[in-house]
């Protein structure tokens, strides 16, 4: 801090999130989005979740079944119902060459971004706030009860006090924030296992076999993608300060009143 | 909550930090006693001065323990300016990411998106800031080339590709991109070899292959599409073939061609791939003539195909009719159609 002018012209704030953590957090979004839409186009070329021919959905592809279900639910007859998911969440069908080249580009950027994120966690000491703690199981139950009560308590006009939390993040947040880098690492490792199974045979074996790596890659993508939904909802519920702190690196919540959940 | 909620306090943070530890920024890395003291102190209401509630006894934090959050005092103007700057940068980043995403989209995908009328405007806007379609092509080619370089760097000629037991064999699909060739070519099949040290052009028939020793291996065949199959192959080691027909000095590549390849309408569509001679000399690189202990069927490239388990399936050219050793890097069918060049696994 440099010298401050007058005492009334100062604001007390809590510094949050190392600069690298903030930048890489936001860069993750377009990268993951790009990886998802190209990845699903690649997946379309040869689905890993296959089953015998289904006479109702007319496909071998599990995602094709889900697509047919969604298309019928929405009465969407615009296109082949088996391709609904691919037409809405990927570059589209028969786009393998462009999907692969964009996927490699984004995958390398994602790895660089992940390394910078880890660097930011280490430099800012933020990793300590993500570690599991002994109080987590009890607090997780309390938080779950709190979240489940959120809507009923509004309807019934009953109080729903926020449980006291022991650390910066509550147990559910910590579990989510702790597992995200793990799934990020898993998605990268399984990606390499299926990208270079001959030269990185040991890595392929780590996922049992080639299809094992494909399944882990797919499931990790689902987990990373699904995380976004409650994450965004809770940030909105928590308020502008939480959102702002991930951009500016400071929070105006100076008192340790144990709130803040995103 | 807003920053105005916090009553501006004595700005002692800079002037005399040792006098009022409550507003002193504490470096998180120093696990000393004052750090533990600060959190409760910071929560005190500003009006109440000295008589502190029962504080926890100062203790050392373990290395993995969470550091208490410590408030710092910042000049309001400076904070506001920084915040404004950060939000502007953030907004610029969102706009750049959106435009960049549009720029990277294949035109095929764009044609399926709604609001076609706005597409040209977006393309023009992107081109105006330098995001032209030429640059897009360059970037994506660069991404493929970079990934190829990584694959080449990972490659070791001494590494044995994982092999499987015959009991682990899985069905292998016929993935001819066009129509499977008419078996009529088989009786007159010939392999032409050029680029030899002898300067001659050799022509071999099926019977000429019999003098080579047959090697068997069960390896995984991996397609660029994502499917794979464990298959039991038998054939000639490419290394033995190179020893019998040595290439001209300076040759680095084996260019292979199949004249019998057909497109989806059944018209001739010659297929061509190349591998470097180092990969060709790998003991697991075969000129395969057998699958599952039987002569290769038409759909898997009778009478002879390439088997390079360290490359994607599309390099494993079926029904080879021509091998040419060259010093210059030959063309590759799928590389010309937007796929990688070396396809190393």
C-alpha cells in the first residue's frame, strides 16, 4: 500500500483471489465451452455408450436415445431426432476434422490455463481454503438441509437460518471447489490416454483400456459441465459482492459473519 | 452489501501499523501469532475501542491451515479506479471471447444457426479486427501441426506397442470411407515398388510375398473417429521388406497408394498415405496379409495392407498397390481433408 490521503477517503476491503486465479477462472469458461461443443462432435463420430439396435429410437447410440426423448418432449421435428443433442450442443454432425483441430487448440490452452490456475492457488495461498476439513461431514449435512429448506421456508414463511460455517467456504463449496481441479486433471489425463495410447501406454492402462479413458473423459466433462449450474445459481443467490470479488480481487464483506456461498 | 456500509475508520494502516494491528495487512504466509489475533479484532465495531472480548490464545497455524481473512484499508478513489478498470477489462474479454468464438465456428455450423441476417455483419466485424477466415485456417492448421510435433516428440522407435492375448480380440469394422472395392482386382493384383537403391521398379504378385517370414501380433487398432478394436494380425515386417528392397540413399519416406480404392458412388478414388522410414522399420510395423489367422478379406485390404499400431487407423492403408520411397515428404489423403499429417498415437 502506498500512502493514503485522508482517513475518510479510505475503504476497508478483504483481498480475495490471486490475480492468476481470477483470470484463469474466467478463461476456463470459453475454453470448457469450446471443448464441450467440439468434443461432442468428435463423440458423434463413434459413441462409446453403445447398445444393440433400439427399434424405437432407431439408433445404437445412448446419446441418440436421449436425443429422441428430448426431441419428442419438445415436439421438435425440425431435424433428425437422434441428433438433437449433437445439433444443439456441438459443432454439429459430420464435422470431425474441424472439431478435432479446434479441440486440440482448446485442449492445449486449457492445460496452460490449468497450470496458471494452480500457480495462482499456490502463490496466493488460496489452496488452503479448498482442502477438506474435519468439520466437513456435519457441516455438509447442515448446508444440505439449509439448501433443501430454502424454497419451502420461503413458501411457508418460516425462518431458515444459515448454518454457522467454520471456514471461508462451507463444506459443500469446499467439496465442489476441491474436486473441480481433480476432475480437470482427470479430463486432461484421460484425454492424453486416448490421444496417445501407443506412446503413453501406461496412462491408457491407468484407465484400464482405451474405452475406459473415453468413459472417464466423458464423465469428467459431464461433472465439469454440471458444476456450472449450481455454481452460477449460488453466486447469484449470494449477491454481487461474490461476483465482483472474482473480477476485482476484493470483497466489501469485511466482517467475519460466516456468509458467502457460491 | 456495499462498501459504503463500512464506516471509514482511522487510517492507521499505513501510518502506524504496530499501533493498530486490526487494520494491518498481514502477509498470509507468516504463521505468526498476530495473524490469529486479527480476525476477531477486525470484526469489532468501530465505536468500541479497547475492551476486547475473550480472544483465542495466540497459536501457530499449521502449514495447511486456512489463513484468517484480513481487511486492508485502501484509498476509495484508487479502489474505484481499479474496480472500473477491472470491469472494463472483463467486458472487453467477454466481447473478445464472443467474437473469437464466432470466428472459430466452422461455416457448416454457422449455416445451422438462427438469425442468418446478422451473420455477415459478425463476419465483417471479426474481419475488421483481424479475425479473417485465412487466419482461422492458419490457426487451426497450426494447432494440428503443433499436436503432430508433440506426437513426434513423444514417439520412440524403441518403444513396444502394447500387445494383447488372442482371447482379447474384438470385432473389427470395415471402415472403408467409400464403397468396398470389387474383389475382381484380386487375381491381377500387383505391388509396384519404386525409389529403390537398384534404380529399378519392382513388381510383386501375391506368390512373391511367400518368401518373407510371417510375424503375428495382437494390437489395438485406433480410428480417428474414436472407436478401436483389438485384432490379431499376421504379415511381413516392413523392416524385412526394406532389407529385401533397399530404398535409394537419401530416402526418408514410404509413400503408399491403393489404386483400387473407391468413393461412395463406386468411382475410382485412389487412396494415399505415407509414413517415415523410421516408423516403417519399427518391428511392429507390418505389411499385413492375415487377420485372425486367415488371409485378409477384401473389406480389410486383401491381399496386403499396412499395419502401423503407433498411428491412427487411417494411416493403415488397405490393398496397397504401390510403394514409393522418397526423399521429399509425400502427400496424405486425409491431411488434405483437414486431418493431422502424422497421426501418431
